[in-house]
C-alpha cells in the first residue's frame, strides 16, 4: 500500500484510461485501487473522478481530472517529504 491511495470506480469515465500505470509510474508512493462502486453514483455518471486519500477530486474531462489528481497527490506527498 502506498502513502497516497487513489481509488477509482470501474463504472466511471476515468476508468477508460490506465490511471494505475500513469500514476504509479510517476509516483512510486501511490497505490491505485479500482473498486466496483464508490457510492457517488450521481458524480460517477457525469464526471471523471477519483478519491485521493478519501478526498473527491474531479474534472470536466479525463485530462482535467488527471491533472487535478496529480496536484492532490503532490499536496499529500508534501506532508511526508
């Protein structure tokens, strides 16, 4: 398990990209976990999102969401390093 946990829902738009490969390659301290449901169905249906250490991070599109997720990861890692 990583210092930062990124959880994604397998039904969300963000699951269409290989977020695990993208983030874990750039941030070895990150663990990406794909779940069948994160119980945010309203958000899941309309925007790509993920939970970063329990905080909802979302964007208007996949690229925007990934950029915000990376920013949230860097903020979380700043606490440790």
